[in-house]
């Protein structure tokens, strides 16, 4: 915390004191006025280099000099981050090297734990015992799980139509769940109101500047694991826009403290049916971000967002990074999901597979140079949505418990394979 | 591999050469004749101590001097093991300290990956391209995932009645799945026959001595993470009996190589409705293990085993360890699952929560000494079976998107809480 010099509004640029505000810029409002945490990069950088100089990556605590946290003991007592980075050298004939950062092994099986950890720590440092959010997905289960581990209460607002299984997980973690008869946006606004009334800490998407700080740890960790030799481009799926913002900020800060020369280009991948940020980015010319919300429809439920809450940061940061956005169809997402599982043994949820689908699309379009190295973030486990995964595959072969039936099926399979090859 | 001196039949004691047999003792047959890997503990111990002398735990490769593996490059290219060990110091008023080893963050979200990794490596070292097993659960998804990552084919035999979601995961990983119209036992036997006919490597439960070697890595890792100061007792859930056998063997070998003075007592926990091994243990007097298979019924599907395949090892090893078995009801499992999620933020599948239920039972019965430290293994993620988790919890609170409705519900909640406290 000592390295933080202020909180800057991402729209009007006004800088507030490090502890002056909790959420957003009062002049610009809840969505345009998201704040960013500014550090004294000289002192933070010195400390950061000392901390990463020894040992190996185990979790996000390693990067505390560049995080808004006073006391490491305020973090949830679970292992957040320290997820594996896999190098695959033969993903396609066209790519020298690909790195996959698999965040599905986090405590609640998604990248969101990185952000939640910081929100939980902040609430504990302020001695607030209840934390809230509006979400149906990974942010909610992350909050419910990490808050439970920290002995905190949670109140979670979900649209009443949310899948039963997702709500079930929240209830198991002991969250107080309000099923709101209305849209996600109505649940979001109700959560805001209730948080204010009851002085609950609010972890809803994009509302709190510390969330993006947690999300940048994936960038720091990837760089650390590669000994500060990052790939040329990094692909990540985009819903509300917080993870892509976090990655851009993380890489930028590593340049700032001289650990890398140049940030990798960050490529944000959206579903064709939920492409509000990609469209805003295409219209963007460096001035004010034009927001035109749309309806959302995609199998990738974790990025099925029509009114993205971190759109201003996502567009501005990606523009500054030199990155870009692209969109993929549900079919491309399904087939990427299956390929990731079959070629790499990584079972991703559809939203997470979207980043890999984006890489494949970029590759097919010839967007990638011959010698370029590429990174891909897998942001959530396929176990979160097995029914979606099923859509891309054929059923099992039914047999009686007789070897002869297995033999027939094998011959049939061989014949089919031979036919395929002819 | 160089440290292996032979394979010993766990029933007749006959010792075979290190590469003389692949599966079981021909004299004692597939179930009684499970083999155990014997090492030259002097040379293995020396190497082991050098390897663990530096760095931190990252994955099972760290323990290769005590593993049947020639070339570390044969292991699947994913991070197996290196899972977090959490110390909770206030679990109950009666316990000084509890350690929870959470294996749900493995690549396919269960402890089984430790065993599968060794089977995949062995198959690759023998240049066998297809690997098979009979299973509906974690062993099958583990095999499908890790084999896919290694570029191998898998053939998996499941009873046709297996839950669709579990089969779906196998299909996504690209496994060839045979849905056998019959019981698990029929699928198991069919798998044996087919493996023999087609020269597929067989990873079915207990058939291959290397599986228990992979499973012992959890014991080695827990000891390593605690700097060789292990708790007094360790609780683990028991289905086929391979994990409990692996833990006993791992701890014993650490005594053998002088890294610890005494093995912790291993407490195997079975569901009341699937207690074949616990019953056999209670009858056991050090001679031959008496096998009396029973039908199985429990919500903890991963340990719902009536005809446990590794019963001989499990009973003999636990007896020698000085450990014991106990059983828990489905209600106790459900309530342990909820407590683990709510107090620790760990979302376990029912079979994994059974170990924690066993700890609670032992505690309530006064089986644990006042100063005893305890370890608990969590062997699989709750995301594997969300519907089972749901059974232990109440539904959400429905509201319209109006703050007044939240207020009423909060007041109601407060009144109820007050009533609970009165």
C-alpha cells in the first residue's frame, strides 16, 4: 500500500488520494468513472525486483509490492495464483511456440479468484465483515468461496433465471443468495443500492479499482514464469473487460519498472453474440469511449455480457497497449474447447476456450508472423459447464458385455477411419 | 527405475524381476495377486534426499528417485501434484492443528491424476499408444485427460447407466467410450479381455503396481511441505483401496530412508453403504485377507464400491501402518461437505468430504488425543458432482428488484437469527 500514490479516474483523469474513494469517480459515475491505482514505480519496482529475485512462483503474494494490500495476512488463506504455464511447441505447424496459462486450478476454478482475493483483503483491512456482488458466474462463486475461507459473510444477487447448479455452489459456500426476478442489470443496480444501505463491501464487476489489480497478477506471473521473456501476443477472452484491462496494466507496469522492454500485444476475444467492447474498440480513436450496449447471446456464459462494466478501461488500455479485439462464433468456441481438451488435456469452460478460438482465427487469417510466440489465458474450468462442452461431441458406443461386440465396433471404427483417409 | 529391485506379490510374497510382469501375480490372480514395487532404499534414499534438499514442491517429478519411471519426459506435459497444503489452526476447539491437502486443483480435478501420470509414463516407455480402463469416475476422466495431453489414444469402458455428464467429459477429451450394458464389474472384465486382445495398456483400478506408486506421492508431498514433521493421524476416503494403500506405502518408505521417525497412522474412511474394506479390516488378524464383497450404495459416488479391487493391499498396509478404518453415513458426508465449503472455502466432492466427515466422527467419539495433529486429504473437486452438493443446502431468497424487498428479507433473517440465538 505504501507504494500507492493515488487513484486516477480513467475517464476524466482526476487523481484522488490513495484512500480517498472506495469505488468510482463521483464526477463520472459508476461505469465511466472507474478508477485506476497509480504506484510510485521507482520504489515499487525496486521492491518487486528484490521479491522476485529468489524462489519460484507460488502465489500472488509474491507480487505484493505492486498490489494494493497492507498486510498479506488479510488475503484469503487459500492458494491464489501460482497456476501452471504450459509450453506447447507443436500446437500448429505455423507457430514456433505457444504458452498456455491455465487458471482453472485456482481454489474456485477460475481466474476471478485473483481479483476476489484483493477485494476480500481490502474489506478485511477496513474491518467490513460482509461483502457483496451481483453475478451468476465465476465472480460469485469466487467471492462465496474465498470469503467463506476468510470467515466473512457474503450476499450475492443473481437473476432468478440463473442456472440452478451455479446457484447451488454459492449456497454450499454459505452465501446469502438473493434471486432477483429481473435482469442481470437490475440485480447489479439492486446490489449497489443494498451495499450502500448496509455498508457491505462491493465486489461487483469493475466497480472497485482493486479488482483489476488482482487481475493483473496473471500478467506478472506469466512474465515471471518465462523469466521476463514474454511472447509477442497474448490472447484472452473478454466479457466485462476487467481481465483484459488487468493484463494490459500488468504488462505496462513491467515495462515501467524495467523488467521487460516492451509489452506483448494483448488480443481481446469476444463472442460474436456479445461483442459490445469489440465494436466500441473498432470505433475508438483515442478520445472518449463511445458506449453502445447490445443484447448478448452466446454459449460462453461467462462472457455473455451486453452491457460490459469495464468497457472504458478495456478499450483505452488495449488501445494504448497496441492490442486489438476480435470475435469468434459459438461454433469456433465449441471446436476450440474440444481441441484444447484433445490436444492439450486442458478442459476449459466455453468462455475460456474463446481465447484459444481467437488464436486459431488469427492464425488462419494470417494475422500472426512466422516467428511470433503466443500466450493464451485459460480463465475457467470446463467442469463449470459440462453441458455446454457436450455439444461439440458424439455419444459413446453401446455394447453388451461381450468381447465380440467390442471387436465389431473396433472393426467398424477402423473401416470408418480408413474411409476418412481415402 | 534404476532403484527398483523387484515386484512382490502382496498375497504370496513371491518376488519377480522389476520388468518381469506388467500387472498381477499369475499364481494369485487379478485381485489377490496385486504386486508392490520394491526399491533399493539405500540408493533411492540418498538420491531422494539430494532432490528434495533444494527448491520447493512443484510437482511429482521431484520424487522420481522413489518412482517407477525411467525418463521424466514420459510423464504427461501437465502439472501433476504440487497441490496446496493448508494449515487451519482453529478447526475445532479440540484440535491444535489440522492440515488439509487439497488435490482438487490437479489437471482433471482429482487425486487420480497422480496414479494416471505413472501409468501414462509406463505405457509411453513401452511404446504402447493406447491405454484403457474401466471406470465411470475420476480414474476415467483422469486417464482421458492426461493421455490426450500425451498424444495417446484411450478406450474407456463405462456401465451404460453412468451419469451423462461424466461420460461427456470423457468424450470431450477424445476418449473412445464403450457404454457397456451391464454392471461395473462386467465392464471391468470386458476391459481386461479387450486390453489383452489389443495390447492396450490397462489402467483399471489396482491392476497395475505403478498406480499405487503414483498415489503414494501425496504422502511424500505432504511430508515435504511440512519439512518432514508429519501430523499424528491422516484421514483419507476409501473406495477401491488404492489411495489408502499409496499413503501407507509412501509414509513407510520415508521411515525406511530415515526422513521421518514414524509414519502417521492412516485412517481410512468408507461410506456406511460401501464398507467392504472396513469390514474386512475389522476381521483381519494379520493372515490372509478375507474378502466378502457387498452391494454398494452411497451419495459419494467415487467411493461407491462394493467389490474393491485393492482390498488386499489396503487391509494389509493399513494393518501394518497401525491405522484403522471407520465408516460415515451419507448425512455425515453431506454435512462435512457443507462445513468444508463454509469454513474453509474448499468445495469437495462427496467422496472427498468423507475423509473430513471421518475426522469429525473421530473427534466426536474422543478418538483423538488433545495434542494430536491431524491431516486430511481432499481427493476430488465438488464441481464433479454439483447435484450431490445441493442436497445439503436450502434455496435462495426470491425478491423483486426493489430494495424494500431486500430489507424485508434482511429483517426476517435477523429475526430468525435472533430466534436461533435465544
